[in-house]
């Protein structure tokens, strides 16, 4: 199989390494708006650097992996669909509903494959939590708590184009809530704080956010996120039911300490960031995509899943701005 990879930033470079060593990938072609970066990655991995993105679509690849800037996702998905190529894309499809729906329309009209990069679906802990819910181990689920905490804020330039904390950071939590519980979100109430660095206020964003989400079976969920968690990268989910409760992401690298005299000591090796925490999951989702592209596996996460996560993020942003509960049915695109 010949794979075209678009985008050789940090995550794109990781994906390139996974693809270069995959036994089903006979050739890898990489492209980036930064020609030098693409050339360096290709040389290091024994891949081919394309002069531009155009060659990805004209050199006869069998599938496309998109790890480019978010602003380019929708257009690249459309190009892949029109070329009849299976495509894997990091979330989101676009930062707005119109762009998302247009790209999905192209995929569906072409009858092609779009697999979205919600890597938590491939993480061992989240998979085990989903199985516990399916098995009934927890009994009736009543409370879910999702946490995403970044150790340091992104660059000010990124904030201006990120779409905000709900669309950028919490979309993963919104997807994981749906996937793990098997339920749909019916309404949200969201708040945010911009009391941190001025660049958040200047971008119209918040540095810390929280949302209460009601699921269609009455389960209550909270999702919180911050860009300012100095202890380290912290992503967890807690699920509580009438019989038992479990936690995802709680181990000797979780950057949290106990105040109890006999509690575990604080970790001396916290997760520094998302790539270190989820590296096995990122690799697993690409392995799945290759199997999907070859027709050996059904698509585990299609574009409609990304649309739903975006609609939840849109509802949260509307709720924060208007300081009111928002029902998902208010957000178009279902």
C-alpha cells in the first residue's frame, strides 16, 4: 500500500514513523507547506517528500492521512473524496458546522471512507471503561467526570485559530463520553474563566472551562478543561454506577498528589503532553485505518462522529456566551 501523509508537524511526524514501519505500507509520500520539514522527515524515515500537496493526489497513492493545520482539513478531505481515496483525518473536520457538513457531503456523495482521529477510542483504559459499561459491571451509570488538563498554554497565534477550548480540547472528551457510555448528550450548561494570561481574553477564549452534560438516559456528566495545569498533562475519566466505580488514566504518571497521610506520593514522572500519554492509541488508530482502507475492518469512527462532537462543542460555546442551558436540538446539522 502507498500512503500519502499531509502535514509533518509533531503529530504528523509521529504518524509518519508509524506508517513507515507498518508491514502493509510499501511506500510513504509526505508533504507539508514547510518543504524543508517534509524533506527532513522523509530522509529520516526512508520516505519520499512531495514538492507540494498536489503530488499526494497525482502520484497514485492508495490512501491519505491528514495531519495538516485544522484550517486545511475540510478542503483536503474533499479532495481525497473526489479522488476516491480512503482518508484518515485528525479532528476536527472543520471549526464550523458549515465546513464540516460540506466535507461530509463530499465524502457521502463519493461513497468514500473518512476515519476520524479520536484516539481515546483506541486507548486501553477507555476501551476497558466502555466494556465495563457494556457488561453492566457498574450497574446503572449515574455520574461521569471527564478531565483534560494541559500543562502549559499553546502559543497565542494558535489560540486565535483554534476555535476555542470547547472545540479544540474538549471535543475529545465529548466524543469519549458518547463512545464509552453509549448514550447521547441532550443538553449542556457550560461556563468558562479567562482569569489567566491576557492572550486568552484577546483571542475571545477562556483558559479554563467546565460543562455539565445530561445524557439521554439521565446520566449526568461533567467535562472540565484547563490550559494551565502546571503539575503536568492530566486526562482522566471517572464513571460511577449503582454497583461500582472506575477511573481511566489514574496511574503512577498521573500528576495529582494525595493529602492523606497514607496516600501515594506525588509522581516524579508526570505525562508531559498528549503524544506521550496516548502514543499507543495513536498507533492503534492508524493500524486500524490501514485495515479499513484495505477492506479488512469496518470504519471505527466515521465523520458523523466528529460532527456530533462539534455540535456538543458548539452548544457549550453558546451556553457559555449566553449563560443558559442549551439543548442539542438547537444546534443544526443533526
